[in-house]
């Protein structure tokens, strides 16, 4: 490896370290994500998509009362 420039050695080392880090600290959850949900962008677990709420580890649609509006405080008026 004496003929390889120092920058190439450093790039190779950084690449290997990045791969090791991703292997050990990458997405580790094998939990099933329910329908109408997505994996959390940070941390572990999942969260329901917009318009759905978690009930007993599944995402159920939020039912909006007819002819009702939602105000800023998330209260139906």
C-alpha cells in the first residue's frame, strides 16, 4: 500500500468505517409496520400517517363529524 496516495487511504478508511457504523447502528427494527403507518424518521418504531390515529398498535382512520370544522386547538366545533 506504499504506492497508494494518502488521500486514497483515508477515503478507503472512511468508507470502511461508514459501512461498519451503518451495519451496527442502521435500521435495526424488524417490527412489522401496520397499514397506514410509516417508520419514524428518527429513533425506532413507527407512527400513523396523517388522518390516522394509533389504536391497539394499528392505525385507524380519524372520523370527522359531518358538517364540522377543526379549529387551531384540534377541537371539533
